[in-house]
C-alpha cells in the first residue's frame, strides 16, 4: 500500500510508542529536584540539630533584661573610729513601676482612640495620633493624682521625661516625686496600698553630719553613669543601670575604689513589648563599700574653723610622731550637703565666685615670711655661718650695705648685739639678712631642698600644687634673665621675695623640726599603731638645736616674744603647756592690690613635741608686722587648747560649731 494510504492506527501507535520511550531530560530534572530537596532537608537538619544553641542564645538575649543597682558607699570616720564624718542617708522618692501597667496602658489607649473616633477628625489624622504615648501620660497622671491627694501637692507628669524613661529604662522605677520630706514619706507609707505599682522608692545619698567642716579634705561625689557588677552574668543582655556615685574630690576621690559599694543585679524575662515577667531569673543584692578611718580630729577641726571664721586662709595640724593630719582647714569653704545628691548650677557658681572650692591648705602658695627664719637659722648653723652665742650684727633699726638701705621691720627698731635666741624670739630682720649673706643663696636653697620645700608632700588628696618655689641664682637667670643680687638673699632669708610655700608644707616643716629631722610625710589615714616616722637628722649639735628651740619658745613668751599673746591673753593660754613657735608676716601683690599674709607655726609641748601647727591668713592691712601673732596665733591656740583638753580628759563632748555654720 502506498505511503499516503497508510493505516491511521499504525501511525497513532507509533506516536504512543515515542511518548513511552526513555527521556534523559526528564530524569535529569528528577535528579536535580531530589538534590535540591536533599540540600533543603540538610539545611533544616543543620539548623535544627547543630544551630539550636545559637538560636537559643539569640532568644535568650532578646527575652531577658539585666538591671543593675549601685551599692551604698562606705563611711568615712574621724580618727576615733566612731564619729561619722561622711555617711549615707536614705533618700525617699515615690516611684511608679511602669512595667506593671501594661494592661492599663492598652485599655486607656483603646478608650482614647474610641473617643477620638467619635470626632470629625479625618481617618488619616487618626492614624497619626500617638495614642500609646497619650495613654501612658493619662495613666501615670492618674497615679500621680493619688500621690498628690495624700501629700497635698499638685505635681504634673512631664510627658517628655516619661517618654524617655519608657523607651530607655522601662524596667526601672519611674520617679514621680524625688526627695520626699519626712511627713510626706510617713503619709505615703500609710496611704498607699501594699500591692500598688506606686511605691516609696528608697535610694542612698551621701550624708555630712558636720556640714562644711573639713570639706576640702573629705571631698564630694557626683552621679556616676558607668555602673558595673563583677562576676555577674548577663553582660551580653540589654542592661538598665540605676545611677551610682563617684568621688570627685578629697578622700572621696582618692579612695573611691575602696569606698565604692558593690553593685547588685537582677535578670528578668520580658515579653515582646518589654514588660518584665516575674519571678526574676537571677538576683544579687548590693553591698556597702569599705569604711575609711581618717586621721582628722573633728573637735580640733571645728575649733580651728570657728576661730578663723570669715577670714581667708588655711590651718594644718599634724601629729609630730606619725605625720597624721589632725586638722586641715581651708577658708572659705563650702557646705558638703549642697553636693548631695547633686549641686545646683547656682550654688556651684556661688561657691566658685567666693573661692570656696580652692584648697588653700595644699594649693595656696604664699611667701612664708619670718617663719622661714627657722630654716635660715638651721642652714646658717650647719654651715658655720653663725653660732648660738656670738653676735653677727649690731641692729640699730637699719643697715647700709651693698649700696642699699636694709631695715628691721619688726616694730622694735633696735636689737643691738642680738644673739640667735633673741633674733628668733623678736624676729630681728637685720640678723637674718646677715645670716643669709654669710650662708649664701646656694646654702639657703640647698637647705630648703633638704627639707623638701621643692616638691609635693604626697598627701592622699588630689590637686596638691607643683608650684612650690626654692629660688637660687641659676633659677633667676633661667626664668628672669637676671643675676642674683644681695637683696634677693636678704629677702630669701626672711621668707620674702621669690620663696613660695603652702601651709601644708610649713606644717610638715614644723613637725620635722620638732622631731629633729628633715621631712614629715603627711597622711590623712589613721592607723592606731602607726610607727613613729624616722627620716634624716636635722644635722644640728645638741647646743645648736637647744638654742633654736629656746628661741622659738621665747617667741611665745613675754616680754618681747612676737607671739606672746598666746601665753599672756587668758582666752588664748594653754595652761601647763610650753609652746615653741614663730610668727611671720608677708606681703603679696595681687590684681586686687597688696594683701597681707599672717603666719604662725608652732609645736608643743616643747619637752616632748606631740602636735605641730601652721596657720596662714590673708588680710588687707599691708605693713602690719605683728599680724602673725595677733591674727594667726589665736587659731593655733584654739587647736592646742582643744588638743590638750581632750588629752587630759576635759572635753566630754564634741566641739559644736557656731550658730549658722
């Protein structure tokens, strides 16, 4: 049969056979699909079997929060170990725990939205309304109104503050009213339901029982945002930190790591909206920091501060044997209470304006005036320039030398053939001018450096000045581009000219002379069994040292001692105590004009020195040569009287500050 007449069924059969035939492309597609399915299954298996821990960790981080709470700082005590100079007091605030109000916020938001929906506001505008924020303000204000009703206030919610707190610190209590008064606290304790999200929240703040006393030694604290907890889990979690404190001045700063309390912490589960789910997963209570026992004697401190009153200056008293600082006064000062929990801008500006923040005891640089004649005496004795029983000058009130007229300014005018004891007691300027010329400026400077006048004392306080100055010829040529003149030596021998010291340095110097040594390391930390300090010997023979001390004691005695007021005026007398001292008056040129610096240094008792004192007071009466004895002497007398009263058991109670202090 011709092809054109072939059987249709046969043709159809051949087509069917061709569809049943083996097709490699289809098989390849099956294999590719199978491989993809295997990869997918393997990936799922990998995610489920091998990355379970990773996803579990992510879920943990997303669903847990850590809250850190600072521990209270340690106390600072006076040297008796029982009188608190710096402590802690509870600070009461009424707080609202927002994380407990989730349902109320949602319900209030629905009500507000429904009310707005009844208005003619366009749909687009309704969608832009911050109903959640509005509901939070409304609910919080309701709770605040409860508080207002109980304590009689009319406080309003700060919407911006609430929004910030809700967004950043939801798990922390939101303070509605800070620092409640005692009566308000009592009324709230009685009036608030036990299970209310409104609670009286207690924090710790610094407490200063003596107000401004020893402010520059104790220092203050400021808010610390960087709160950390050692060995507490959850460092990778979102962390909410309650504000702590950090020392910013004085002992609070130097010993901050010791005083700083150990923070506590809590880890909570939270829901997707950030609200906590009780109970907490982990919790550690905060611990108080370590206490510090200072060397300060608050009775002596208050006695010195009250005697100085409104004058400007400083006073330092030191335990001769150990170097422990008994008193450190700088005036004007500031009330430490103003810094707790934080100082206002207006108050801080006022403190700065009156110079209250400046610690004159260890940063005030003054010419030491005639108190420096003690060092000149030591330098001259050690170099053989003078001897105790030989006169080097016939003081007739003035001396013409080196084409210049030198005057004895001590107010007596004529000392004639003066000896060392009399020269110290009556502060003969011409005697010490001559002693300085015989010793030479290099000898004076060398002795000053031996007594550490060219360096810091190293006391445990921040801010001690570096500016102490021991001048000599090389210094003057280097800084002034001038040679050294005999007049410079005369000035240096009397503690004038270029010489600058701090009251703390002079107190250390006085304690060293009392021990017969050259350096006293001051400390503000009390140790009951601290050993006696031992440094290089003063380098004087027994006769030389006896003459020096006898001259200093005669300074405090009639008829001509420049500090005789402290033994002849009844209110200043310290019965039964022999005192060795030296007055000084120096002039300083300032922007405001010339000011007077009244100095007095002393130690007692003469026969067995226990306490050394240096007082420097600023005044505005130039040429007042007895300012040291008349103005600074009474401050030292007040310290000595209180010291020996306590030693003899006469002081039954702490010294009380003047009214208004």
